């Protein structure tokens, strides 16, 4: 017969777990609405920035830093636009700092590891730039043919343009110096509260198709020059791409956590119901057994 005390302890334990998961669901629900608004509000700016970028590329002619002040990698826009043979590839892998978000982190890390394996098979060196504590921990524990750089932890929970610009500066320096020949972002695309999908795209070298003649505005003039504007626009485009990826990842993580905690709370409720039934059955059996013993004892006396 099940021990009544053990069943009661399990019920209390599951009830406490349910309180935690329900609280985490409420927190995630409150945050994901703001994150959803932010990521959707940022998409039109990204689209318009790309539109302007394409127009500018179609008007400047040959890329040149002549007459421009180049102090860091992000300023050297011709190098950032130049494609070369890929011998080493960087992967900017975006995860969260916390767990309990369903399969969110695992899906991103799995996609990155698949890319590492493909690069290794093709003789390409892989350098990991982890965003979020989960990526740092996972790549430290797992074995693979890659080099792990220092992680970016603050931006995982709080995506900011400043945080994105710091990442952009680091990867631009690595690209311009020749440490890496290309870099991809491995992140997620936020669809809605219930779904997201793992995506990746190349961020360096910058690949943007030039605008067609029909798209160009003959009255558009760039001052002081197209090259000067392009030197400012390329870093802005790279930084915004990283910032958009951070926003998408943050919204996906919160949505995944909300769904996971909702499922955990429902499972806890079902388990409490099942354990309560088991407890009542065991209690009834114990009472019946006591009654049988009392009656048997009384009969034996008579």
C-alpha cells in the first residue's frame, strides 16, 4: 500500500513547483508583449535602411576610402564589402542567459554545431562568438573543431543598439584583420507568441544587391559625397542587422519560455489531480483495513 506521507509530500512538492512555473509564465507573458512590439516596430526601419543602402550602392561606383578617415574596422567599408575565399568563418550564436525556455537554446546550439561540422568537413576553421550564457556554457562543454571567443552576456537579456555596436566593432576588426573571412549570425526569427524558427544569414562581407535603374531617384544627392555617406551607412547597416537579430532572439526566447512554463503548469496540475486521487484511495484503503482489523478483533473476543 502506498505511504500516505510520501504521497502528501509529493503533492506539496508539485504544488510548490506549480507556483514557480506559473509565476515564470506570468513574467514571460508580460515581457514578451513588449518584446513582440519592439521587434515588429524595428522591422520597417531595417527594411527602409536596406532600401537606402541598395540605392547608395548603385550610385557610388567603385568603393574607395580615398579622402575618408579610417580609424577602426567599421570605418573601412570597402573591406567590409569585399568577398574573399573563406578559410575561416565566424558564427555569432545567439542564446539566452537563462534556461527553462523549452527547446529554444538547444535548437540554436544544434544549428550552430551542424554548421561547425560542415565547415570542418570542408576544411574551414570556425570561430564562435557566443551571445548569452547558454551558448558560452554549451560550447565550453561540447567538443568540436572550433575556437570559442569571449561571450556577450548583457545583450542577451537586454538588447540595445549600444550592445549591438560593440559586437559589430569586434567582428569588423576580426574581418578586416583577416582573422575571419566571413561571419554568419545564428539566431531565431520571431513569428508569433506560439512559434519561431532558427535562421542564419551572412553579415560579413556585407551582401546587398544594388538597386535597379527604376528604383533610383534622379533628384537624390549625397553630401559631402556618396563614399562619405556609405562609410557611415555600412556600420549602421551591420549594427542594425545585429540589433534586429538580438530583438528577434529575445522575443523568441520569451515566447518559448511562456509556452514551456504554461505546459509545465498544466502538467503539474494534472499530476496534482492524479496524486490526490492516489492519496484518497490509499487513505480509504487504510481506513478500510483498520475497520477490518477492529471487526476481526471484536469477533475473536466474542
